[in-house]
C-alpha cells in the first residue's frame, strides 16, 4: 500500500471494527497499516471482506495475510 491508500484502508478497518465490536485507535490502525504495507489495497480490502464472512473475532494482521496467501504453517 502507499500513502494514497490510507483513506480506503481506514474505511476497511472501521468496517471491521464496527462488525466485530472492537475499537480501532489511530495507533492500532497505524500498526496494521505498517504490518500490511507490502500488500496492495485491493488485497487488504479482499482480506477484510473474507474476514467478515469467516472469522468470529477481529482479525490480527497475520489472519488478514492468511486470507490472501493461505496458511504458511
């Protein structure tokens, strides 16, 4: 992702937070952005949509990655 992706990323994080009943602070959003920076915004958005359909709890960055790349273990 690039700096231009911050707004759509924030929207995806907000949707995840609202759905899973979790707060998304500025610090939390920044940590997630940095952890997922090597992905495209399209990949992150797709991972967020998959998380909404398949997870019971707010996803960790690794779970969003696994939604894209599968489980590496």
